[in-house]
């Protein structure tokens, strides 16, 4: 019978590296979106799902970037290689004709993207992937309409 190898020493939360450059801020500088921004996103996603306006062959998701609930989860995300600057919502179209990721970053009116978010947006565009920054639900629907992701046409 084989013996199990000795367990590796676990890093405590205080031992894990934190890089502000990668978006993992200190306790005084949380990167969690404001409650108003999160609520706006959730309300829009609920409406999009309830109305079933997203085409059936499209997929939508929300990567967990820098908005983790606490320092412990930030450390886990960091250890797993998570990039905190992914857009708030990601959409994937079918292979023909779209077949690529589409990024949507939500901001409240008057807010700007961080340097890291701007770099991620530039990366999306440089790789031919559509990217939109929206501040309202109508702008979000407009982006989906331009991308061909909606089952209906919305008069904007």
C-alpha cells in the first residue's frame, strides 16, 4: 500500500502575495464595484433573461475579476492566475459568423475605466474582439444589437 506524500505547507492569507498592479488592492482600496454599479448590472441581466432577448445560440457570463468578497478570495484568485481586469460581462457568439468573445464593461455615469481595464479593452480590440463600455441599459442593448446577439430589434 502506498503512503500518501506529506502535505505541503499552506500559505496563510498574510503570506500570499498581493499586487496592486494586478488589481488586488489593500483593505483601504477595495476593487469591488460599487453597490450601485452592481445593482444596475444585475437589474439589466434580470431584464435581458426575463424577456429572453438574447439569441439562443449566444452565451453570457460574468468572470470574477477583481471583485472578490474579501482578501482570502482575492488570494485564491491571484494564486489561480485570475486577471482582475476582465470586463464585467462577456458574451460569446456562435462559431459562424461571430465566433468570438465580446466584452461589456459597466460604469456609472461619470466614472472612468481604470488603467488595467483600459489595457484589457485595448487587448480585446487589438485581437478583433468587440468591446463596449456602457452606462445604461439602453447602451447595453445597443451593443448587443450591433453584435447581432439579440432576437429582437430595439429602437434606440
